[in-house]
């Protein structure tokens, strides 16, 4: 079956339309992402005519986020004349909001881009945190903005997700006695790395509670044994001493929000005005 290209047309960057089309295509077995072509900063009738000439030749589908009412109507009329399929992603939303807010939209391209960019940066960061959670792939260290290192149950994962919601790419690496840390930890910029530690008794409480929730015995498993925990924390301390450039935060009694603020201060201190 022949597939027609999809032209994403926008008066701004076209990022919103592009992402929406990409997301929609994932729902189709034959949704080929290579079919998409983006046209940015389309502001005049002449700009549209140049695109429509190509679209007619290729029998393309037009998907647009044109905020200018004049251009929207012009594009709709011309697509009808040329028998081209067009989808307006903003029209109904803008008109509905105008009625609800009792205010006409500014119709200025690019106003949404800053918010749009921030949103997609956050989504990308969350996907990154999930992909590389618990050191699943050390290669992620090359791309990470922040690296959290610590023994199990020192809030690495929830902290990673919280920071990802702020748009930071975070990878967390577990410290396990007898297991060498990833070599890449010594190769990436050391200012990105933060060590996490916790008081032994508090860590034992957390692990016992976790085991009970999983239906396991909280005291017979070495995972929650105090002696075993002390051994893990001693191992972590040795790693931290070998890497003196890593700031180490004690998460005992701290909320995720508070710890996240401290992490950001350590990694981006100058930028945050610290």
C-alpha cells in the first residue's frame, strides 16, 4: 500500500505538531516516522502556496498548528480546492478557549514554544530516568546531567524521578559490596556525581518495611540484617573516600524535595545562585 507523506506546517517551530503526529503514529503498525516532513515559520500565503504545491504533487496529508485565523482559513480553503486532506490541531481548542475565557487569542506564532519545549524536556528526562534506573545500562552515564550513587534504599529512584520532573536527566548507580563500580563513573565530569548515604538503623527500618510489603520475612533476610547493612555502608564510605570530589548527602530524615534541592545545589550551585 502506497503511503502519502505527512506535512507538519507551523507558524513557529512546528515542534508541537511534530510530537503529536509522532505520538499518533506509534499507534499504527505501519506508522512510518520517516513519512513526516516539518515546515517551520510559515507566516504568509506565499509560504503556504509553496508547501501546497509540493503537497499536491506528493498527495501529502497536511497537519498544521497555525494560530493565525487568516492563515488557518486560507489553508483550509486551498486544501479543499486541491482536494488535500488537512488536520487543524489548534482550531477547535483555540475557538473553545476563546469562548470560555471571553478573550481573543493573540495569534502570535511561537508563544507556546517555550512551554512546549520545557514539557517535552521533562518527558524526555522521565523516560531517561526509567530507562537507566538502578544502573541498568552504564552507557547512560555519558548523557546524564546528574548521577546519584548509593546503596539500595537510599531514595535513589524516587529522587531520580523527582529531579526528572524538573527536566534533569538523572541516572542512579547502586553500590554493592564485591561489585566494581562502572568504569565510566571515573571518566565523566565528576561535578555531576552525588553520593547518598543514610544512618544504618533507619536503613534497616526501611528495608524491613519493604520486605513485609513484599510478603517476605523482615528479619531473616540479609537484606535487612543490621550487620549486613553496616557492611554495605562501610563499602559505600570507602568508595566515597576514593572519590573525594563527590559531595555526599545523608538522606536520613530528609524529604525527597529537600534532598533534591541539596543535589541541585551541589551540581548546579553557581547557576542556582548558591
